[in-house]
C-alpha cells in the first residue's frame, strides 16, 4: 500500500482546524498524538451501543463488551510481540505500568543492599518509581550516563551492573533526545547477572519498537495516547513467570478468586493486576488505533517519519545560533533545540501565534537538562501525518521568532 499523506491527513479531523487564524501545524505528537476518525468513531460507537461492565455480567451487553475487551488484548499482544495473551496487562497508562512493576516486583525481589540501574535520559516516570522503591527497600540507585551526542555510555556497563543488580530501567526511545539506544548489550549484561530489564516503550512503540519477546524484554510499558489511541489506557507487558511471582499491586474487584475475612486468593493473569473497573472502552479504542497503524504499515510510517526527521534536522540546524540536542546515529523523529539569546518558552509562545504547536520545558526529563546545563528545550516531535511543507513552516516560524526575540 502506497503511503498516501493526503488521505492520512484527511483521517485526522483536528488537522483541519485553525489556531490563531492559521492552519494548525502540530509537532507535539511526542506528548500526545492526534486521533484518527476511526478511533474517535469507535469510542463513540462503544459508548452508544455496547457500554456495560466487563467480566461480571451475564447479560448481552456485558458479554459483548467482555468479548471486545479480550479481543483488544489479543491485538495488543500481537502488536507488541508478546508470546502469551496473559502477559499483556491493561493499565491507565505507562506511568501506572511502571509504578506497578516498581511496587509489586520490588516487594518480591528487591532487598537492602541491592541496586537498580536507570539511564540518565529517562523520563521521570522511569526514574521516580525506582527512587521510591530503592528508598523503601534500602537499595542503591545507579545511573548509566549518556554522552553529549545523546548516546548511552555502554563502556560503563561493567562498572554499574554487578551481582547485586536486580533491575535495569531504560528507554526504548528518549522523549527528549530522540535516541533509540541499542538495548541488546544492556539486556545481555543484565541477564548475565540475573537482573531483569524494564523498558519504557512510550516513544519506541510508535516508531518501530516492541517485539518484546524476541528482544528479551522482561517488562515493557506503553501509553495508548501516544499511539494514536485515547488517553487513560496503557499496557504493561511482563514475562509470565515474573508476573506470577509478584504480588498484586492493587486490591479490589475482578482481581480476586475468593474473598473471605480469613484469606483472599487472587485471580490468574491477567486479571490479577486489573483491579476495579477497567477502561474497557479505552482498551477497545486502543485496539482500533493499532489496527489503523497496521493498515498504513509500520515500516511505511517509519520511512516517512525518518525522512521528515532528516529534513527537519537539516532545516533547523541551518538557523544561526540554534543547537540541536541529541545527535545519536539511531533516532526516533524528535528534534529538541535551543536558540542562543532566547528562552524556549518565548519561542514556543510565538510559534503558537503562528499556528505551530511544539513542546517547551524540561519534558519530564530534568536530568537531561542538568546534563547540558540548561533549564529547558523546545521540542518538535513528528507524527505520521506531518509533511515537508509543515517542516518548512516550523523552520520559518522559528526564524521569525528568533528575529523578534533578539
């Protein structure tokens, strides 16, 4: 199937609107992707015609919604490359997924004197839960740094991962630098020491990531809203033997087998980690988003986005005084930058007046800012629906903002 950018753009209703009397140019997909009409209509259809709580009712609507929910789980399993359906847990988002592991896994496997290794380029949601777990358990938190190109310093693995390492937390694709690190040596080293690996796949899954079983991931987290799906839905992948060994994260309905005041036993996977009323509509709408991505073709999307990344890097890099952060050889389509003599917030505000949406700030990755001795960056993140013409608008808008601010 040919990559038809005009057809794809027509599938996203929000791209037809204007902002400040200008056509919207949206380069903030790394924060949240826009939604195709198929996902919007699917959510509407479910609420209009199928809304009923799952797993607990014998009536028609409950049975149908349960069927759709479990079909969504199977589509997620195939998309991320898990071996078993029960290894795909629905959560409220990647942050909830990582916190689930940081609590439940550490309760079972982390002890005083152990250590957890995180990379310097992680999003806060893959740092703070491990800080909390380490503090709770009396463990040490170690940091794998990156160099000024945004490449993880793999030569330090032997000094950081040792026989007391229990888990390594690392991103599949940095939300600030765009770096897609080679995780193979990290996973190999961790596994050789008996440690497990928690991979943040929020950006990676949108840009060719996943294949979790094939790549040897032990845990994997993703957010639906970055994958062209709705907010409030995410996925945790975990190897079955780990998930079965861990205690539940939350107690409540649907995660139990039998409840008495003397003792409660728990439901089997995956329900063990899905306490309460699940976001069943969000799960089915996420499956619809995955179906949409697959209909376009993951490889075709990746080729288009990588082309735009090269064009954007060249066009923005030609602006006097502009510095791009993250020049790793293997990158997802994210360009973060600052311009001498300007503040990222001011640049972002002027671009908004010109109809261009980018992200400004520390992007929930303050250690990255600290590494470069700055407080914030501008970030332009590309989605499947962006065009070369929009890249040119972005560059011209940045040039205009710089001219106004200097």
